[in-house]
């Protein structure tokens, strides 16, 4: 039965935003009480958070599909819908989040570190929020936006200060069991260790973690044996310890050749060239092991390695090794730059940035891309003529129509708003012919007001031209 998983593919989906409500207040003797439709609730986020109590990704291996709840729709009487519940997924310390193409999205190190893997959709505005002095009775509301959905890959890279590397049955598990309180499985056959073991060592005033990485063999960096599955667990370590078996029963092996093989695999994996290294000659409690250690020690020292002769059985040399590792770890920690205070980076928008682009494709279709146009399309109920006209007004005020004309679009040309796989396509007509202007000032009900003087009508007309999208620009109805 699988008990340790360090790589999974996770399918996450945030909650959809609730739709806004189009409602008119009604009570006795007051049939036109004005719009009172509430806003839809926000969809729940899917958030990854580091939890030190979690050590494996096993839970997501068995249940890879995770979805947050949707926001509730708004209701009449200015009642806003309830927000969806955020889904919080605990992950081990050292989890790396990647997309399906292998691009790193986040590196989660440290208790409480979070990453929003999928963001919930905004709730749609109700007609009460859409009402203004020039649009007193909107007969429509905005739809809630769909939440993000994506496939991500979680990879666990053990967060440890020291990594023990070496051939299977070199004594790494025995060594970590006597240096720390870890209780790994120990046996006299190869590949006893099938998962990385982690232990905590105290040496004087220094407390550090030590990881026992499953055995490496020739070809591990290309996927042979267990090496490729667990080589990632040495990436974060400050020091590498080569554990060499001086009492091996295999005639074709010796400590020097073992070291050369492991170093070749580490080099092939990459990124570990500058890590400090120590060499541990293990099993010197066996007479033949002690003799072999004395034979290879001069050669290893000539290569620049610090050598420690130890025995996990008799505990010979363990104290010296523990304090030597503590010194290296302390120096590595001191050399790391201190974390700076959080800085806020402000990137002002270019003065000529319209917030969208208009391009003509080979088939003659004009495609509009941009955050605002695409969001507005998602929020529009195309079964409501007034809502469609409101969208036309928003696009016109943004300058989409002007850019289409500059790009050479003519009446009847095809226009798509959004990406190829999820776009709204329509035959474009200039505003005067599209019906947007024929609807007049959408949402107005002249029963609410007396005839206006000419001067007032001119002022209102000018204000209408200058109207900005207060729903999302400079105004947050959920704040």
C-alpha cells in the first residue's frame, strides 16, 4: 500500500460568482419603489498552505479533484448573496507548484506560506448597484464570473540541512537512526529505504535536520532504480554527506568507485556543484572495514574531502561527525541574506495603454483581447436586450469601437471578444446601427422624473458621455 507520495497532479476549481439580482421594490401604494436587486456572492478560492504536520501528498494522490463552493445569487430587498467558502489545502513544507508544462508557479517553504491556486469568480452586481442618476431603473443585472480552473503539479522537495547520499545498504538509515530520533526501516538487503527519512539532530547550540535519501545507483539521473524519484530531495540541503560502505560484500565495488558513481549522478542531475561535501566511511567496526577505510583515506583526502570514520553499531566517530555538520550548517545559515521587509512595487500603466488590443486574423475576423472587455462579456446576459445594450455602451466608452474602425472593420465584419476557445462572436455594426443607441439611455424610466429643462438635458447628456464604469473602476461594492 502506498504510504508516501511526493508528486501528484491536482485538478483545482474555484467557485463561481453568484449572479446579481434584477428586482424592483414593491409595496402598497408605492408600485415604483426603485431597483433593489442585491449583488451576487464571490466564489470561494482554492488555496495551498504549508502545514508542518503534513509530510506527504498522499491525500491528493487518492483524491486529485478539488473544488471550492460557488457564491450565492443576490436577492431582492438589497440582499447580497453569500460568498462561497474558500477551500484550504494543506501541503508539506517544501512543496513546489508547477503547471502542466513544468513552469514553476510557486515554491512553498515555511510554515503558513500560502498560494492561491485558483481564484473565485466575482459576484455579479445587482440592478440596485447599477442604478445611477442617469440610469434609475436598470432592468438587468450582471452575471457572476466563473472561477478559475486549472491542472497543477505538486512536487515535494524535502526541506533539510543535511542529505545523506550513497549506494543502497551503505548504512544511511542506520546512521540517521543513531544521529537522531528517526526510526527508519533497516534491513540487510538493497533498497530497504523506499521513502526519504527525516531526522532532527542537536549538536551543542545548533539544531538541524538530516535527510536519508533512498539509494542511488548508476543511471539514477535517467530514471534507473529509485534515484530519479528522490534526487529532488537533495536540492534544498546545505551539505551533502557521502556515506561509503567499507564492508561491502560485492567484489566489483569499493568506496572510491562508489563515490565516483554517486558524484557522476549528482552532476548529471545538476545544480549541486557548489554544495559542501563530507565523506563518511561507514562500518569501520568490522575489521575488514577498518582496513579498507585506512587504505582509501589518503586518496579521498588528496581530493579535498573531509573524512570521518564512523560506525552506527558501536557509535564510533558520531559525535565528531555531528558537530562538524552543525558547524557547516551554522555557516550556511549565516551566509544566507537576511529577509528584507516586504516591498510594494508600483508599476504605473503606460499613458497609451488602452487596456485591450484589436487584431485582424487571417480569416478576416477581428479579435478583441483585454481584461475588461472579456470580463464584461462574461458578465452579460445575452438574453436581455438591455444588458446587451449596456455592454455595447461600455465597450464604446472604452474605445473598442474606435479601434475597430481604425483596424479597418466595416459593418457586418465578424468580431470576437475573448480567446479562441472561449469567445463571443458577432457581426459588428457601428453603434448607430447596432440598436445600442436606439434603446436610448438604458435603464431610465421617465415615470420617475418630470420633463427636464433644456439646460438640464444638455448637462445630463454631457454627463452621460463622461460616465465611467463605476461598478469596477474606482468603486468596490464588496469593500
